[in-house]
C-alpha cells in the first residue's frame, strides 16, 4: 500500500528538472520568433532603399534614351569611354548630371552629390528649407555598362547596376535594357 501512494505522488506533478527543461525549450522558441520578427522589420525597412535604387537605374536609362532621341549623342557616343563613348566605366558615385544632362559622364558635377528628400521637416511642409534630405553618396554607386549585341550592329545592351550599403548589408539592383540606333 505504501508503494502505491509513493508512485501516484510522483506521477501527479512535474519535477523541478522537468519544469526547468520546459522553460528552456519555451524560451528558445520565443526568442527565435523574436529574432525572425526583428529581421523581418529590418528587411522591410530596406524596401525604401530598394525603391530608390530602382528609380536611379531607371533615371540613367531614360537619360540615355532621351539623348539618343533628341540627338544630343550620336550612336557612336552611346558607349562606355573604353569603347569610344561618353559613359564612364566602372562604379561611379551618384552625382548631379552636369551640363549635358546625362548621368555617368565625365561632366557630372562632383561638387553636387545626388540626394533625395525623404520627408518634410519640423514645419510639416514638403519643399521647404527644413526638409529631411539624404545624400546618396558615398553609400550608393551606379555602374553603366554598354555591350554590343552579337550579330546586331544597331543594337546594344545597357546594364545599370546600383550597389548600396545600409548598415552591414550590401544590396545590388540591376536593370537591363536594350537600345537601338533607331529612335
């Protein structure tokens, strides 16, 4: 009879060791969820920079097409400098386009780095002196690479690559387009 009571008393509840093990397992699960949530918030905050990179790549493509359409550049000039054109090879800082209005060329204004307005200032009005302005240099660069399309003398591939670093994360946005000699 004594033996039966002792057994039932042990089966009736958890021991201290069992309770501690379950707390550790539960804590690990909760902390894992918190880490995933924090990382999700961090990546969601990067979407604003992804959008900026996309728009800066589109801006470069649009200036190239506009230069062709308005005859600012000849077909021979719509190339990288290494192949006789006007667009600088390699990664370049984002600067004011300069007198020709083309980004990524030798006359870009180095005294005026590209920047964006991300919101109104203290007065709550956009377009005033206290707006929140973010300088895109030196953490964002743009590479304009033009390559001829094999077998097509009147067609070139344009690859715009925007590289940027936010904190410890390096991101890349690439836009590929084609341009022909015909407007």
